[in-house]
C-alpha cells in the first residue's frame, strides 16, 4: 500500500475513534428549540473543472468529498475535536460562546498544469505541474447567524498525490491526449495546514408571499502552513424560492461543507427550492506551494501574484434532502507569466441525513 494512503486510512480511523456521539441521546441534550432544526448531518461532493471554461490548464481539476456531523452541544465533543474547540477559544474571534457544534472530515484532490501540456520538457515561464491529496479534520462552531470553521489538513504534494494517475484515467475515458510534462511535477512533500473561516449572515428578506426570498453573508479567514499562507474574504447573496437554511460553498475550498447555518425556513413546508447565488472573494497570498514550488528543496516555480480574486455565479435546485448546484467562476491571474485569468465550473451535490 502507498505509504500516504496508509497514513490517510490510519488518520480516518483515528478521527472516527475521536468522533463525538451524535446518536438520539446526544440530540436530547440540545436546547429544545434547536433539537428539531439541527438534527442531521450532510454528505457533500464538490467537483471543479476548467473544461466548463473551455480550457485544460492552470487549476484544471478539483474533487472533494466532505461529511459534517449533526449539531451537538460542547459536552459531546471529545479527543481531537475538543482540542480544535480549545484552539477556537484561544483565537478569541468567536463573538460570544457558540451554542452548537459540528465536526467534519474531508478528502480532497487538486490538480494544476501549465497552459501547453503537449510539451514534455519543463516550461520555465509557466506554472509547474502539481497535485495535492489531503485529509481534513474540522470543527464548526455556530449561533443562528454566525459560523466559525477550523480545519486541520494533512496532505501530500507530488507524485504521491496521484494527480497524474487521475488525469490520465479521465483523459483515457474521454479519448483525450495525455499531458506530456508530468515528469517535471513538484517533488513529494508532506503538507500541514490550518484553515480558518468566519461566516456571518448579513440579512434575510422575504420579498413576496409566494416564497421568494433573498439573503446575504460575508466571510473572512486565513490559511497557514507549508502549502498555503493567505488571508481571504468575500461576500455572497442568494435569491430564489424557498431558500433552505443550509449554505454550501458554491465551489471547492478548504472549508467546503454543507452547513445548516441559520434558523429553519420554508423548506419544512415546501420540499422544493430553486435559487441563484452570486459572490466575490479575494485573497492576499503569502505562499502558494503550487506556484512557489517545494518548500525544502529546489523545484520549478513562477512569480506569483500577491492578490487573487474570484467572481462566482451559480444556480441550485433542492428536493427534500438532496441538493444539486452548478456555479461558474472567473479567477484573476495567479502568476506574472499567466496570460489572462481563468474560467472554471463547479458541480456540487449534498445530501442531508
């Protein structure tokens, strides 16, 4: 077995052992007003690909499977997740003690390639071939309008990320020529990163009696580790019919889960939702291993941009416990030699249980 996968499997088993009790007994410990509305978790799948933007370059593919627990009180946290709660309190950015918690586990693979993937030699003025495979453990602390997400990710950059194998498989299935330059990808490197995000509801507005609603939120956070160092922030607005009380990131991110953020809404009365999402995010970049290259040895690198922004628009359909979304994003240039920004699409599915 690949050593990294052995580590992933071990970590997953340890995470399961540390998992909090989310049985019916734990739900009985919730405040009475909450036990009815926050008694399920979510399984989510995120898929990003630049094929939706008509290219095969730069951020070319991302896949993330994430699971988040039902809501539970702090006395039901244990082990690793109690330590994350301690760290949240030390940060002192909670704006008051949150009264509900969720914990999560994620598995993510990211893939990056240069613009011309038909060249087998290293291309000095284009981004490196690179992949990342990581396992994340997260804790989410929330009130009825505020959410704090803290995730610790352990991953690997390089051949052990299996990015080349994944791309070759997809290209074979679609009868597309394989990228020729993967021999020049970044070397294997273990990554450890801390990801924090604070999400706050700005407003909610029922426009008409037929279930048409609007709401908005903003969020900011940071990433710290040998893979990413940045500060980020943005805002999103949703508009549509029977907005659900859960919010899912429209595209893959390090804290991409489906959250039951706010108080219950009309979905308890109507099994259908249809709504549109628009938003913008930006980040100030201190380090990006996929542009800066390996941390502890010489490798291919390019001159990164220190500010990168995303503009995103999407549509979501929900029926009962199932949610399906598509979003289209534009990302500004990430490095000096890049010729223009990039478009990519994101498909996500979430299931409440």
